[in-house]
């Protein structure tokens, strides 16, 4: 009879019922693959979709942000003019737009201890990337950039957001698969010493489930704690997942018959 254990039951067992990992290992490869796709999709929701949705809600939607929230501005002939200077924070990024400043340089970013995006009369600079970046407005393809022009790019923006979400999901798959490999390698000692003698493919399958707690905590922690407490939670999550890994291995130890 086919085992109809679905994703949510697998997720519950992976988190809470480590002594039932034998049941998980008894599932088909298709069910294992479905769990892998499901858990990485869930992690993508936590790490990418929720923050992006929160950002869009916070600004009132992409189009409304430019038409209703920002003052009238125009970039033409390589220069910015704006109705009133801007100085605000958006998702912990300090954004300044001041046409009274002729040009910002990368040196202006050197003293910044926060993420910034500065717009001057002739250019923009930012430290959002690993290396400080800047560009001149004269490099823009459009001859005229204003509120309405930026609002008209909404379809392109949302297409980019969707594409970035797909890339984020693929990145989650690669990261989750690699971390499962590390957990499986760490479990090789317990596998050998306990006499379970499971093939590496089975160890890797156990790791896909055992990793769940650590992956979930490491993605959710950014919403709740920072600093040293975050490292403590990381460590606790890793220990729980490693314990789940070892429990899954020890369940396969064959006990000798009693005399």
C-alpha cells in the first residue's frame, strides 16, 4: 500500500519526531524530492517573499510610491531637479536626494556606518554592494526620467521581482543541499561507530530532514533577535539538527539477539 505522507506531515516529523525518521526514510524518492522542494520554497518565502511584500506594502505599492509618495522630480540632460529634498529611511537604507549637492563621490561613503543611497544634482552613489558604486545621470538611456516615467516601469519591476524570487529559490535549493551534505558527512562517524553501516545515500536522506530545524531557525532569527543572542540560537539549532541526525542513524542499529 502506498504511503501517502504529505509535505506537512513530513515537516512535522522532521522537526518534532526524530524517532520516526525510519518512516521518513521509507518514503519514495519522489516524496523526498517533494519535501526538498517544499522546505526550500518555505525558506524562500521567509527570506525573500515576506521582506519584499513588507517593503511593497510599506511604500504603498511600486507605482503609488512614485506618483503619490515622492515629490515631483526630473532628470534631464544629466541633471536632477526635485521639488523638495528627500532624507528618509527605507528598509534600513538611508536615502538622500539633494539637487543642491553638485556631485557625491565614493569618498562620501567612506564615513558611513549604514547603508546609504545618495542622489546629487549629477549622480548617485551607494554602498549597498560590496564595493561602493556610483553612476552619472548622463549614462541613463532615457532622455527624461520623472515620476510618471518611473511609475510606467511597474510591469518591468514586478517581472524583475518575480525573476529574483526564482533565483532566490534556486539559491535556497543549492544552499540546503550543500548543508545537508555537511550534516551527512558529520554523521559518518556515528554511522560507523554505532554499527548502523548505512550507505551515504541514506545518510544524506536523513540529513535532508534533520537539517530542517537549523534551516528554519537560521532564517526566522533575523526577525526576532540580533547580536550574540542570534549566535546562541544558531548554535542551539545546529545542535538540535545534529541530534536529529544521530537519532536517525541510531534507529538503524541492529540489536543482537538476546541469549
